[in-house]
C-alpha cells in the first residue's frame, strides 16, 4: 500500500535503477559494456537525457549528436549502448513499460479491501506519472510516429493498465463491495482521468492541485460511483 508521495519517490528511485539493470540484461546483444554497474548508471543517464530533449524539441527533431551533447557521451561512447534512434526508442519504451507494470502490480498485490486496492492502483499510476511525466508524455504524443512494433507495445501497455483496474473492479463486484457495473468501461474512464494529469499538467498547476489531491479525488469519484447503495445502472 502506498504510504505517501515522498515515500513513493524514494522507492521509485530505486525501482528505476532496477529497471535499467533489467534492460541491460535484456539487451546484452546490443549493449557492449561488460561492467554491469557502469552500464546501468549510463543507461539511466541516456534515458533521462532523451526524455529531457524530447520534452524540449520532440523526439524526431532530436539527433544522436543532440543526445551526446546533453548526456556528455561521445558518439562512440553512445554507440556502445545503441546503434540507432530505433534502438533508443526500444530502451525508452522498455524502461517505461516495465516500470509502469511493476509499480502498479507491486502497490496493489497485497491490498485486500477492493476500495483500498483501487485507490492504491490510482495513486501508483498518478504518482508515477508525476515523477515520470516526460516519459508518459513521450509515450502518448510520439506513439503515432513510432515504428509499428513500438506502436503496438505502447497500445498494449495502455490496455494492460486498464486491465489491472478492470480486474480490481470486477473482483470488488464479485465480493459485493461494488455495485454491478460495466467494469471495462469504468476502467477506461478511470485511465482517461489519470491520463489528464500528465497531459494537462499546467492546468492543474494553476489550480494548485497536488498529485495526492488529484489521485484522491479520482478515488472518491470511483468510490461513490461504485457504492452498492447507488441506485444507478451503467
């Protein structure tokens, strides 16, 4: 269960390193660095630089020379990790996908009460997108321009997030904690509300809304809509 946003930040920092370690092992055929601790540290550096540049000028306008200038790598040093921008997309998407999946599952796995489990899933996603906003924005905005393989993977992770939410709702309905509704449709609506947080971040900043406030508002809306006492049909 998520304690608070500050604790989540600390845990996420460790998770990002673990994900880069996993990426290193998944891409040993491409990455030519043998020392794991160096490769992991530099993968995180490459990913962070890419997301920073993408936010500033867009992925397709960014060149590998731009990436070298921002990250401090030489072209030769960068080629020890990737051979092309398509390889770079694979690393960026892989990092975000693994982190999203692991975060949502880790923070909901041991929560028993359906209402608390659904709130934990919402908080995990909103908090993650607050700390990884450049990646979430990249994944949403750049999807249409990605190669087919990466495009399908981006769509798959969005559906996977919806499925996690849908399963929690369905389990709550089966347990009698939630009223009988269209769980898939509500999960899609919930995903859209969570998406609004990272796509329109400026709007909520002007309203002085924090990530915790936003996540808890979604949780309250869902709880009231799902209440067994609500005499509505979906």
